[in-house]
C-alpha cells in the first residue's frame, strides 16, 4: 500500500474536484457542525477537538466557514 504524503487540505481540495456532490457533502457537514456547536456547551465543544482548541475559537471558525459557504 502506497503512503499518501498529502496533507488534509490537499486531500480536501482534490476531493472537491471530483464532482458537485463533494461540495454538497462538505456544505452539509459544516451546517451540521454549526448546529452541534450552537446547541452545545463550551465543555462539549472543547472536547470535540481533543481539548486542543478553545471552544471560542472553534465557534468562531465554524461560524466563519458557515457564513462563507452560505452568504
């Protein structure tokens, strides 16, 4: 099995080129993540990413992505 040395950003960009459904799935995933972040408390949101990113940063980034995808 060959090792894939691309980073996650490169893999996502490659996937987006495979067809319109990939973009739709990505948009839905961001929307669902925003809904989860909106209804959850800070402790849960902080735990979503292994307690490595503050909940305020997660909330801001998720809302920014959602706003850019759904202006």
